[in-house]
């Protein structure tokens, strides 16, 4: 068994065993029952962060483990910081997160991870609140829920919110997802409600981005 692994070792690039394919398992002579144990483990959103954990889950032999270990590649942060995503996770500041860290989350590949970093660094200049993940294109709600389990905003971007009762249209358009047309509609609705503006009033405005309400509310407060 290990002889076969030795023959292909130079042909296979280091890989994260959390994402091992059936074909790669076959080439490396990993028993099907071992892969079944791995898949069952991963189905509960658990992650393997070391070769030793791989063996404890798959129950492969010591001989096979020795042959496979040089091929395993785990993100450096899991080794240096001892983070285990499946047991009492140590949360990471999302404003310092890397692509490789984000890719460990179920449902996030390299494209999604890069979108998060681009939105964070290029669009908003750092997250102020985890709710801003709703502004990242293509992130489903269930993936955002997973991100919140393992990441937090440790160094939030500072936002100085506007008073909803006095905010002007030119200020409203500086808020994400509010354009000039919507800004003037908000001002008009406030006038129609005798200077009052609430979340309920906002939600009744035509074409208001309801799914982005929580982000918009980061920029407004409603006290008189």
C-alpha cells in the first residue's frame, strides 16, 4: 500500500485532506471505509486540522499515515494558533482574516473569500459589524450564519450615524445601497409623516432594499 503512495507522492501536490476527492483517495490507496468515516465527520461541519486528527477520524494504519503525512497541507493559522473549528472555536477578527481562513468555512471557495476581502478592503474599508456581510455579492444567509460562528469584528470601522429626523438627501446617498432617487423618497416620506421617520416607514417605501435594512441602520439613529 505504501509503495503505491510513494510512487505517486511526487505527482500529487500537497492538499487539504478535508477536501479529498474519491479519485485522490483511490490513487493514494486510502480504504473506502476510511473515506466514509471522514465524510461522516465532515457532514457535521467538523474540520480536521492535523495528520493525527485525520488518523483518529479515518482509523487508517500508522504505516499509511506516515506515507500520507508529507502530502497533507493545512492552513498555517490552524497550526500556529491551535484553532479547531469544530470544538470551542477561537473566533478570528474578520478584519484580519485571510483567504485560506475564510475558505475553511462550509460554502466558501476562493472566489467567495476574495469577494469578502475585496468588499472589506476595497469597498467599505473594514467591517463595522458582521451584518455587513449581507452586502457581499453571492453570500447565502446560511454561509453568513457559518461565518458568524468563527469570525467577529474585533477592530470595527468607525461609523458616525446620521439622525434620521434631520438627515439630508446628500448625506443619505453616502449610505450603502441608497441612491439619489431613494434618498429623495425617504425625505419625502419623512415630510408626509410630519417629520417622523422609523424603520417601519422605511420598509414601506417602494424599492427600498429590505434585505439591506440592517446595514443601512448602521448609518442612522432615530432618537429626537
